[in-house]
């Protein structure tokens, strides 16, 4: 919000008359200024802190004392292992989620209602804010709410300990409610676990009865099915399987024999067709053929011997050849006999194979028939076996459940029982009073610091100069409201007051810079109304008169005549009459008896004349007044309120800008100076008005 003017704007507004200065960082923190601020407000800070402490101390002293009883519970799942199997009810490992769940149970309405019934509703009703005669009629919901308001349950850090605290005006009641709540919580844990185990045992017994009936029915059905299968099929599936295995082995052997015989017969037939009987006989081995082949070789040898000496028709050789032919015929007969035997063996092997195939086929059909009936039997046997295993497991589980039900214990353990408190836990007036005082002091310090850091107005002339780049001609102290109207009238009685000195300094800065100038006009400007513009103009005129200078104040605000509103002069002619041409300028000027200078103002507001104001005709009026007065002070409307303020300011030789101390915002000053910059009207200086408190003390002299 602390927006600054650019360097170009500053040069335009000051007409390059202000020497360049170092621009401070708007985000910087003046520690000395903060220190002075806190020192100047130390009485306020201390007073607020003491007041807060006393108020809190007094209020707490009047309140009734309350007592708090505390018990502690440890969430510990450790227990004695009686059975080696897993628990029917699983034990939770302690964690923050488990702790939060147990805290919710401790504050549940179910548990609290049981505690109320145990302690007594009439005793709990004494904690309610209801009148005593209505205590008996309080509903259970109201009693539960009353207990919850006074009950605190939390977990200790880095542990599995839950702290239960109850507050009451009766110390014995506080201890009794706390212990009853903890005891009920632990008892309900055991009861809940035993109830769950009992329900599990009942369910297991019901399931065991169902399984026993199912097993008995299945066993009876299996016996009937086995008997029917044996009667219908003549054997069991196992026997049929063994038989078909044997037949399959025989069939494989028969097929091998048939293939071998078939191959031999086919080979002999091919030799007979291609090579003849003799070549075929060489491929057949038998004792008869071996003898005949040996006899044939012997006869060939004899024929060969005789062939060397005799012709084929020789009787001896002819006999040998006849014997050889006889042997060959016998070999052929033997070969045909062997082939016939081989064909017979092939036929036997083929028939045996066919017989075995038919037998195997019939056996397979039989096995299929047996298997169809055996599938249901095997399925029923598997179901029965599974039911037996389930029955055994559930029977074991039932035994464990009954045992765990007898030895069940709670997860929570009471580690600290609540005792009757010896003294009240609240209120603690001294401590809370000190805390309230310290808090109030801290809040005040923060508020001062925040207010100082976020200020959007001007507090010192240095800030105003740094923000605008224009010189501050004077810093005028604050004049009380009732004295503000005639503040300048006290200049004679107290000529060295702070206000008089600052007005005198402003007069000097305006009139003594150029001593060659005989008369001059000054426009007193401001951003908004009520910044002390009119008072400053009147005081400046009075101080000029005291310096032997003639002065006149011209009120150019046609919408609001501030001078006439304050003094109520009876004027025959006024400034408005001059503007309308009903009187001359000298007739419009008024010389009040209570003032040492003249004024040019209107009897009443004339908004219609405000639109007719123009520097073209106002400038001659000011020049005419300068011929009669050394100082012409123009008091116009605020720059940000109306548009004719800049036109009025254009008619003056000099312009001063009034900024109210700690009221006029930086944005308002920036916008007002920007309007003057748009009209190319330089500002001769700034005036920080209504400076109050410690900031105004430095301007006092004498």
C-alpha cells in the first residue's frame, strides 16, 4: 500500500527545485523508531496487561473450585499361552489407530450410561447446570452429555497408556466416576471376548452335528454303491484294469508275431516271383533243405568231374544229372512246403490278433461301464474324507475355544487407580492471571508492531519528503477542536508557541525566498476535506499581517463556504455577487472586526457558480488583489473531491499542499499530486498538519 511517486513525477511536481536525496527502502524497519514507540506506550502496555491479569484473577477467584481424578490404563495384548494354536479372537497389535479406537469406546454413550447407572443418576445430576428440583427429571441423554463435558481421555506420548480424567465439584465423586468407568471398560472387554468365544463355540457345535450326519449318510451310500457295482459288473474296477493291462500286453505280442510272419511270407513271395524257386530256397533255412542243397552240390561236383572226360549223354553223367534233377525237384517241393507253413503261421497270428482285439474291446466297454458308476462313488468318497478332516479340525477348534473361554483376559490393564484429589485442579487464579497479563502484553506489542509496519499515512516530515520528493515547508502541531477556529488569535498572547513558530516558519518560506517580489498569491491545497486547509490559510494570513504585510483570504469553494460557516458574517455583498456582476470587487471584500486581514467569500454555497470557474477570469481577479495586498491566499476545495480545484490552483503564483498527520493516506496524496502534474502545476512545498503527541514536541521553542 506504500506506493511511491516515480522520479519523473517528483521532478515535474517540484520543477526541479528539490535536490536529489537518497530514497529509503519502504520495506526497511527502523528499530530505533520502534523502540521509541514502545517506550512511549509503555504505560499503556503495562496498564492493559495488569488490567487483563486482574480481571481474569477476579473472575477465577469467584468461580467454584473443581477437582480432577485421574486413572491410567495400559493397552497390552500380552497373555499367558495355554494353547499352542491360534486364537479364536485375534489379538490386535497396539498402534495409534488402536489407541484412538479404545479412547472412542471409553467416551461412548453405551459405556457412560452403564457408569451412570452404577454410580447413580441422582449423583451425576448434581454436575448439571439444571436447578436441583429438576435433577431427578433429567433424561439419560442429558446425563451422558454432562459426563462427557467433565470427562477427558487422551493417550500419553510415545506409549500405549490411556489417561482417563474426570472433573467434578465433589472430589469423591470425581474419583468414583473415574474408577467406575475404567473398571466397567475392562469388565466389558472380558465380557465381550467371552461372549464372542461362546458364540463361536455354539456355532462350532452346530457345524459338527451337521458334519457327523453328512459323514454317516455318505458312508451308507458308498456301501450300497460298491455292492451294486460288484453285482452288475462281476468285478471291481481294479480287477478289470489289471485284466485289460494283461490283454493289451498279449495283443502287442500278437501284433508283433503277425507282422513278422506277414513280412516273411511277403519276402518269399517276392523271391519266387523275381528270382525263382532256387533263389527262394537259398533264403529259407530248414534241415531238409540243407540236406538237399548239400546233395545238389555233391552231384554238381561229380558232374563237373565227368564233364571233363565225357559227353552229357554218357550213361554215368546222365545218371548224375537225373539225380540232380530229382534233388532239385525235392528242393522245390520243400520250399513250397515251407512257404505254406509260413502262410499258416501268418494266418494263425492274424486270427490271434483279431481275437485279442475283440477281447480288449469288450473289456474296455466293461471298464467304461464300471468307471461310470465308480466316478460318483469316488466323488462321494472324497467328500466323505474331506468331511472327516473338517470334523476333526472343528472338533479340535471347539476344544480350544472352550478352553480359551475359561482363561480369557482383557487387553487393557489398570496401571494406576484414581484417588480422591487432595486439592482443586481448577481454577488457578494466579497462574491464569499471569498468563492473561502476558498474553495481553504480547497482543498489544504485536498490535503496535503490526500497526507500525502497515501504516498507510504519514507520521513524520521525513516520510512525507521521501514519499513525494518535495520539501516539507512546515509541520504544524495539532490544535484542540474548540480552539481551532481562532487558533491564530492567540499569536499575540503566546507568540512563541509551537503552532505560532511553525506558521511563522511557513510564512518565511513563502514570502522571504524572493525579497524582490512585492506581492504574491498562494493556493492552499489538500487531497480531501477536513485536513486543516482553511485554518492554515487563516493562520498564514494573520502571521503575514504581524510581519507588516497586508493579506487577504479568498474562499473559492463555491460548494461549501467554510469561512462563512465558521464566522457567520453579515455581508451586504459577497464573492458570489461579484461573480454575477451585482457588485464590484471592492464591495465584495469584507473586513471582519475580529480579524486583522480581509476576506473574499460568499454568504452561502453557490454550486452553480462552481462550474463557471475558470483560470482565464480568475487570474485577473487575483492580479487585481495583488495590487492591493502583499499576500493573496486562495482557499479552494479538495483536489480529489471536485474537478475545479486544479483550475483554482492554476491562478496562484505558489502552491502549498496540506497533508494531515496520520490521517491522509499515501494514495490520496499521490492521486492529488498526480492531478496537479497533469495540469503542469508545480508544488512549492508540503505542510504536515495536525501533528500530535511526541511528534509535535520537537517543534516547540522557548
